[in-house]
C-alpha cells in the first residue's frame, strides 16, 4: 500500500467490508487522490455520509467524518457548513440515499447553492439492504422487489440536479477513475453546490440478477455505454439511446448561500434591512 493510502486512510479500520469487486473502493481511491492534489489539510476536510454501502466510506478515511442517518447526510452537512464555513465539506450518498428518502434534501441543497460537494454513488440498486430497486434502477431491470422487472421510469440524477439549481453538475464512472479524480477536484474548487454522480457497480445485488456476471463485466459495461460530452454532442437521439454522458455537464456562477446569509446578518446588524 503506497504513501497516499497510509496518509488518508484509517489503517486500523482495514480491510474494508465491501464485497469483492465493488466499485466503492475505486471511488474512495479517486477521492483521496483528489484531496491530495487539492492540497487540503486533513483537518480542514469534513466527510459526511448516510446509510448504505457508500456510507461506510467515512469510517475508512482519516478526515473529520460524520456517519449520519438514512437520507439525511445533506441536512447534517448543511448545518456543519453553516456553523464552520471554512471546512471543505464532502457528502457521500448512494442513489437510494440521495434520491429516495433523501430526495427532498437533495433538491433543496441544489436550490440553495451552499458550497459543498455531493458525491452520489449510483449503482442502480439498494445494495446493502438486500437488492431492492431504487429510483435509478433502469426500467425492466430485475431486483428482489421486482422479480419480473421494474415498471418505474428511472431518475436521471444529473438532469434532476441541474433542474433543481445546482451550480456544478458532473458525471463519472468507477471505470474512468482518473477522470473521476479530475471531476472531484473541479467540483471541490467550484464555489457553490457541486454534484458528482458516479455510475458504479454492485456485482452481488445488481449484476448477478441482470446478466452482468462479474465485476469486470460491469466495468466493461460502463466503458461501452459512457460517452464524453464532445462525442455525444455529435450523435443523434437514436445513437444516444441506452448511453450516458460523462464529464462536466453544467456549471454556473451564482451567489453562494453561506456568503449571502452572512451578508444578510451583517445588514441586520447595521440596521439596514432594505434589501431593495
């Protein structure tokens, strides 16, 4: 194990308990390489997670870490950022954690544009709790709660977050690990609410039910179905069917919430309450 792992991981918490072949370890590796490139002091980084396989990540990394309740990671992180605006706050969630029970928190975090980075592990399934289908499970895919295939249309997380007002939205995969590090760096440096959706894989509860027999098969599926933005822009709707775009999808410069809140407090302190 190299120096970067020894620096940023809690070695006494290893080996991890993720299943063999899970994409979560790849994502954790991309994240710590991003932090190392950013040069952040470990004491200035706060990592917040919810419930699910992705939630275990905060137990393995040596930062200020908070493992919270199901769907509420963004609520905890918002309070943390408001109280300690100098912290670099990262929020780790699964697709179910972020878009089902936590969906309301997600859209309002996007709307507020508070300066933190949400990293969403999208493996299209509830992996930890037994393989139930989630809001991102593709239509007709199989799950323990959909033995004959799902009927629900799935969320496009990136489009959802753009529509809700997030000022930075990107998508990566666990196959494209180097690109993922680049996206995390870019998202962290952006002033405002950044969302990085990561298409990743659950070989146990999704792959084996959906004709993707091994973790390698699932990684190769990501490689074959992912399109970079420039290439996708030249393709027709028919050519884009069943494919997804990776890279930076949206970026905008809009006021950041904590700074606006502090400005309002200062106005009230001075007795200047006319915001017109």
